[in-house]
C-alpha cells in the first residue's frame, strides 16, 4: 500500500503523490539534515567520534520519524486495516515502532557512523591517499 504504484491503484493520483513523498523525502533528508547538523556541531563540539555518533543518530531518527509520521498522517486507516487493528491504536503501534526499533536503529547507526567517520577523517589527512 505504501508503494506509489499500489497506492495509485488503491487511492488514485493522491495516493501516488503521498507514497512518492514517503518513499523519497525522508531518505533525501537523511543526507541533508545530518550534514547541516555536522556543520553546526563542528563549531561547538571538538570530539569527532561523539560528533559523528550524534549525526548518525539524527540520520536514523530522521528516516524513522518522517516515514512513520507520514504513514500515520496519510494512511492511518489503511495501516490499521493492513495490521488488523483499530485505527485508534495506530498511534500506539507507531509509537512503539519508533520508540523501540527507532532507538535501536539510531544507536547502531551512531556507532557505525562514528567508526566510519573517524576512519575517513584519518584517511583524508594522509597525503596522496586519494580520499576526500
């Protein structure tokens, strides 16, 4: 139901636009928001691993919050039907997904981005390595 093609069959042109938004905008923002957060944090936080950890968390939460929030806003009833639950409980289900899965994903992302970011910064400082 959340793919633009299937949404078009179920909800018409409006469904195509909404599902296209859900498919692309959160994933684009995963690159944009952490980038600007990194630029901001670079000015106020000197510890590189912590800086990378924080932007990794932001990237993961950006995707999770925008996707799940958009599903709630635009497809609450369809989501409830797909899960076989009452529409009034969708906010609890989405809150649980964001709270548990989103938090685990954010922590893992923070660790990975921190590890990779520190290595890339070190490689970039080596003359003639070809990185950066």
